C-alpha cells in the first residue's frame, strides 16, 4: 500500500529542533556555560507549556472535566502555543477521536497498536488522516469559546511570539540572548515535546492495568513524572470525565494540583470526579478477571472460580451498601438531620466492607 505524503513542515520542525538541541546546547554549555537563571527559565517554561497541554488542552478542553476563568484559559492558550502542539481546537479534536476509537488503527489518530514510533511521533509526519482534518465537528462546544478560537486563528504568530520572542526578551533582560534561546527556547521545546508525546506512546505500552484491560492504556508512576501527572492513563481512559489522573494523594499529578490550587482562589470550579464506588468496582472486577485467568489451569479450578465468584459478589454488595449509606449520611448531614443511628450503621457497614475487602485480597493474593 502506498504511504500517504510526508508533511514536510512537521518533519523539518521535529528534525531541526531535535538535532540543533542535541548539537548546540552542549556546545554552548561547554564553550560559554549556562547561568542558573537560564536553567530556572528552562524549568519554569517547561512547566508552563507542559501544564497548558495537560491542564488546558487535555483536561479542560478535550474532556471538559472542570471550568476555568477566562484568565486561566488565556494563559493556557499562550502556554499551548509555547508547547507547539497545534491549536487547542485541533488538538482536542484529535484527542476526542483517540478516546472514542482507542487502539483502532484506522480511526485512532495515534493508535498505540501501530507501534511506539507511530504513536509517539510518526502519526504527525505523514498525511495519515487528512480527510478528517479541518472538520472539527466533534469540538463544536469549543468553537463557542472565544479564547480557543482566537488562539486557533492566530496560532502562527502566537507560536513565534512565545517560542522566539519570549526567550529573546528573557535573554535580553539577563544579558545573554543566545543562552536563553538555547535553554528556555530550544531545549525546553524538545524536552516538552517528547515528554508529552510519551502519553500517546509509552503510556499505552508500559505499566499496569488496574481498572480495565479493554484498551491499551497503562498506569505508570515513572511516566507520570515525565508527563505532568498523565501517567495514570489506565485510570484516565476508563474515567475520562474525572479531572484527576492520579486519584491518590501520594500519586504525582501536578496537573491536578494546579487545578486544585486555582480552585482555592476561585479561578477553577465544577471539578468533576467519578464516585469512589465506581472506581472500586472497576478495580475489583479487574482483580476477579485476572485471578480467574490465573487459576484456570489448576486441577480444582471450577471449585476455586466458584469461591472467587461468591466472595466477589459479597464484597460487591458490601461495597454498594456501604457507599449508599454513606451517601445518605452525607445528605442527612447537609440537612442537619444526621442521627446517631445512621452514623452507627455507616460505621458498621464500613467495618464489614473493610473486613470483606481483606478476605478478598488475601484470597486473590494466594493465587498470584
Ligand atoms: Zn484524554
Ligand atoms: Zn490515551
């Protein structure tokens, strides 16, 4: 089959920026040296552009998991131009298709089933999906956002101002334009490019699948470190409407922390989260599935599978009962109607659920 035509703009952009960063940054560092302020600018701009993609393009615009004040959206639009990953409108359109048809090589724009290279960068190097582009039918809602449309319209001048103008200005302030252009401009651009591209490649290949195995998305703490918290991608693909990717406090998710920080000062609101019982049910179901397949070849597999199923059903009903009662209690508290009886019942149900969870975990662990 004939390959689609090469997109020379993208090929030259990725090749030139990568090659110049690899060549000129070390050369300049050895010959003239870099100053601490240039490294600080590198880090600040790396976070500004990376978080604009994850917090803005991804969790705000593609998935609408929260709402943000115009000032925040404006900064995301600038940061998105700095990240040089196309306009928010275009990016979100691609991303919604990715979720809808994940792993479908004909429809998912960066299907991981096409391999590492394709899902990482290859998909942008040829006109693979030209017929779909410039339609933007699946992002009609974003077309009502004036900031999104402004950024889309002026994307080219914006990316030049942000990627060339801003580093030159910072370098001029500091008295070394070339040094700043190389670190805060070039190296930062290349690093953020590949770190965010890992979300489409590595985060669909390497890691665990605690919530679902219906698609290739993985949870991986190491990838979260490189991707501003987007490494909990297995969770994200099953619960895409949740503004969090790392749901536990100990998981590294600076995008979530940013959204929470902005909420504290009233700049973001309506953060959507998936009810805890749905998260736990998904995890439970995966544990059941995995253990069932592990014991399938044992001589007494029928007996074990039956026991697993019974324990699973009990735990599931304990879980539902506990969370339902908890909801009732919360509701009652809101209406200042909470009584001792209800509180004791919730406590009892919680204890029963935790005990059954322990039984379940030791049962499944005995077969792993
Ligand atoms: Zn997504
Ligand atoms: Zn994905």
